[in-house]
């Protein structure tokens, strides 16, 4: 049986670089689906690093066969 989803809490207007409430709810739902139970998220922050993009490029390049 899925865990009940809490009602959204109203928040003040966030600065443009902040994570939206909708995004936080999606992250929370994904974590709950993965763990199979409700979890308490203590912190979420944006990372300006391009590490994920770089790793994706490395993975794609490594998958190509060289003749």
C-alpha cells in the first residue's frame, strides 16, 4: 500500500535559482518510490557542476567501437 502523500505546504516566492516546490515534490515522490516508504528530506541543493554531462559524454564515447 503506497504511503500517503502529504498536502503541499505553501511557501514564499523563491528566488530564481531556488528549487521549485513542484520539483521538491517530484524528488520526494521518486525517493519514496525507490525506498518503498516515506522518507524525510533534509536538504536539496542545486549543483552548478557539469559532472553529469561530462560522465554522459565519456560513456557515449566509450561505447563506440574503434576499427
